[in-house]
C-alpha cells in the first residue's frame, strides 16, 4: 500500500487528490508544521533528507516532489490513461500540453506567487520603527516593478490557455489539472483574487466540485492557501 507523508497546508493535498481519482488504496502519515515557524517537523528528514512534503513510499521506492510523484503515479497506475494522455505518440498535442503544464506549475507559476507571500511577510514583520519606511519602500518597489507584473503575466497566460479548451491539457480532465490547482488556488487566495480571470475562477469551481477532490479534503483536512484563504 502507498504511504503518503502528509504535511498540513502543503502541496501534498494534490497527491491525496490524485490517489482518490485513481481509486488507489493508501495510508496517511500526518506531520504538523511548527505553529511559530511554519516549518515542517524534523521527523520528515527521516523519510527524505530535505524534510519536505509531499513524500510517498511505494514498496521500496521513496519519491519526493509533487510533480515527480504525480508523474510516477500516472505512469505506474493510470494504465487506462484516464488521467493522462497515452505515452505514444510522444509528440501528440495532448501529450505535449500535459507535460508542459505538469512542469510549468512549479517551475514558472509558483515562484512569483511565493515571492508575493515572502515580500508580504517582510512588509508586515516586526522591526524597529525607523526601519519600517525603508523596508516597505523596498517591498512596494519590488512588488510594483517586478513581482506584481510577473504574477499578472502568468495569470493572463493561464486564462488565455483555458480559452482554447476547458482543461489545461485539452478537452478532458487530467493530472495536469491537479498539478495546476495549487498555483491557481494560491492566486485566487491573494488580495483581489481572480477578478479579471473568469475562466480560472470557473476552473477552481469545477475542480473543487469533483468527488475525489472532496474525498481528499475529508481525509487530508482543509488547508490554508497563500494569503490566508482556506480550501475546504
């Protein structure tokens, strides 16, 4: 049986969701973040040297990183290609789109969103009164000149992609949509959300209505996204 080392408020929720979509049996080992530092507990380092989540154990394999885990689960267990395109032909449009969005989610979409979170925390962090104006000026400049435009650029690109078809990899729901759920929901949790991106909002509504998504939330627990919104 597959074991999922599940950290609260983390990307491991996507792994539970995929397992539910594939109707695979699994067990959850729960890990809780330190409430002060929000870091993962040291116990996770016994599972993987980086001490990060998600991590799964399947037989003799220990696999980390959400994208690698989703790739592994679909390649090994999605034998009917219900949640992934056929492996051949390798250059099929659906396969190319599937591969692109599986890597884009963490490689391109998440970095500016994480920078939004980090700079937001810097802006509100306790500091000497004389340092606050300087820190806030630096943060505001970075947000307006670089981070904000980058977030908008990526959201516009995602919105444009969903204009062509209802799901990221094409006409049907796949594991690429599970992988993309985290950055889209994280963007929705930001101030302003997805007001200018109706297709992304509709995407979130569709995925959150899926029975497997709801089952994963029930087992893994609701989680707080970037910006403080709760996915439940």
